[in-house]
């Protein structure tokens, strides 16, 4: 009889669980180590960078989160100076959040740190293996986005 861990989907589940466990190795988020963004700010800023200014309603739709959660997260981001509230550039009534220069600087610093961490993890991989892995991750994420009905903008 096959053990559950021999089935490919069981292996994917196990490996994605470990990936979450190991994220601190390639994506450190220690505030004490230089003011890195917390995970929610990193993800929200990344989305706003790709999409442009967004309202609470747009963020709620994009992430499937309730407005109260996003109000807490964006309030913390406002206090940290990484976003600012602006009038809707398209003339709507809802105010939108735009990344500040400080937000851009911190997001880029964290992204650089994450890439350096991934480079250390994958230093013995061939460029072809890294590209293949990136392709599978993109496919995996796009299928999750398809099921959720929330596509993520990509460069």
C-alpha cells in the first residue's frame, strides 16, 4: 500500500508547508535589523506599486479582506510614512492610498534583501533550473488566482 507521502499532491502540500516555515531564511522581516516592512505592508505596497493608487474598497476586493482589517493595516502604513492618502486621480469620491518615496525605498530595500536571500538558497542551481522553478511558481499562483477570482497584476 502506498504511503500518503508518496502521492504527488501530498508531497506538494508537505513542501509548501516547509516553504512557509523556511521563508525567514530568504525573506527576513526583522524590524530591529533596519526597519524592514512587515509582511502585510510588503504585500500591500507591492500590489499598490503594480496597480497604482487604490482605495480601501479596491484593496478589499483585490485581497478578499474586510475593510476593518485593511483600515488597521493602512493606518499602520500611514503612521510609518510608506503610503499617503490622496484624492482619486480619476475623480471618484473614495480617497486612495499611494506609495510615498519612503515606501518605495523600503519596498525596494526589502525586495533586494529577499532576492539576495533567494540567491544564497539557489546559488548552486543552474539558470535554467531557476527559470523553470519560477515558471512553475507562476503557474501555481495563477491557478490559485483563477480559483479565487483575484488575478495579481504582473510586470
